[in-house]
C-alpha cells in the first residue's frame, strides 16, 4: 500500500502517515515535483543532507536517483510532472 494518495497530478501525504513507510526509492522516469502545501516536510537525496520543502519549490528528480521524503507536521501536497520540459536552473 502506498503512503500517499494520488488525484490526477496531485500527490498527498497525510500528516498521520507512518514515517517507516516513507522509504528510500527511485523513480522510473525524470520528474519535477512542485510543493503545493505542507509544513515541516523534507526531501533528501542519497548521500546529501535533507532540504526543507517550502511551498512553491520545484525539485527535479532524475530517473534512478535514490531519494526519500521525511515526514512533517501537516499534510503534504505535491504536483508531480513526469518527463516534462523543464528549466533545471530554477530547480533545487
């Protein structure tokens, strides 16, 4: 079972999600993730320190890169864009 729900391109993680279900993983295609809302959540790439997720942030995640989400205090809503045309210079 996934630790999130999807509705079209919006992915929501509940503030009540079990932290143990937020595992290290890879994606099968490049993605750009936009933070729509959420307080206290973090994003971490393998071998890097976690980054605070702030509303409006765009994060580019290349295919195959190991990463995870770290639980925050409120629900987290993300917009997921797969294989889109992106401007990496504006991304974290």
